[in-house]
C-alpha cells in the first residue's frame, strides 16, 4: 500500500513542479510588456503636452490674425481721418496693435518650436511602439503555447495520479493529503540509513523504526509528522 502511495507522491511532486513551471513567465515577455506600458504612458503624456502647445499656438495665431486686421483698419482709418488729431488717434491705435502683433509673434515662435519637437518625439515613440507590438504578440503566442503544453502534461499526470490513488485506502490517502499540505508537498517520508526520517533528517526511535518496518498501520515521524515508509 505504501509503495503505491510513494508512487502517488512522486506524481504529486511532479504536478507541483509543473504548476511552478506554468507560472514562470519568460523574462523576455515580462520586459517586453513593461516596455510597452512605458511607451504607452510616455506617448500619452507627451501627446497631452503637445496638444496643450497646439492649443496655445492656435490661440496666439487667432489673436494675431485679429490684431493684424485691427492694425490694418487703424492704418486705413488714419489715412481717411478728417483732422490731424483724429489721424493721430488712429496712428496710436495702429502702434498699439503693432506692438501686440510683435509680442504675439515673439511668444508664438518658441511655442511652435516646442510643438514641433514634441510632435517628432511622439512620432518616434509611436514608431518604436509599432515595431514592438509584433514582437510582443509573438512572445505572447509562444507563451500561450508553452502554457498549453504544460497544461496538457498536468492533465496527463493528474489522470495517472487519480487512477493510482483510487487503489489506496481512503483513510490513508486522506491522511497523506493532510500531511502533504502542511509539509511542503511531502506527506510520505522514507526511513533511510536504517533509522532516519528522510523528511526532516531526525533520527527515529527504535520502536518507531520497527513499527514502520513491519508496515502495520500508519506510522508517523514524531518530529515532522510525515507518514513513514520503510523501503526494503
């Protein structure tokens, strides 16, 4: 009976290893995912900055167009003025509008330069992301295939485990499962070097060793609680 239970444990440990293997995502995929997230976040931030600059440029260009039109109107009105005083008033307005036009032009130029720089940066980042995405997709596909292969192996081992476990007495199997869950996956420990528990490396009392050797009932290690198995 314990020989079959030892085989069950071998399969259980294999299942544990497969579950661990399943969760080990390749570093290359993790790095690619992280790079994608970083690029998307940077693109979003830079795009927001670029859009704010575009709105500022548009506002300045709109005001600039208005100021230039008002300056032309003031200049035309100065020519049509009926008196020197009236002409002087229009000329002053033309000068004020002209000063504002100059200020707007001086303010708008660095905004446009910054916009162009950010626009180029966003385009470069978008190109980098576009080149990354097919690589990332290939890595994801490979990972899906890897996980599917592990899952198939898990199903195969589990079927073998269940078939073998069905031939073991239910109370023994239940106790083994309980001990296994509390003892890092190992519920059955072989008695090695005649008197040592292979689970915790503690030397066993003679009467425990004798009981385990006879195989009468369930013998557990007084130190770690694992079920003892004496392999002749």
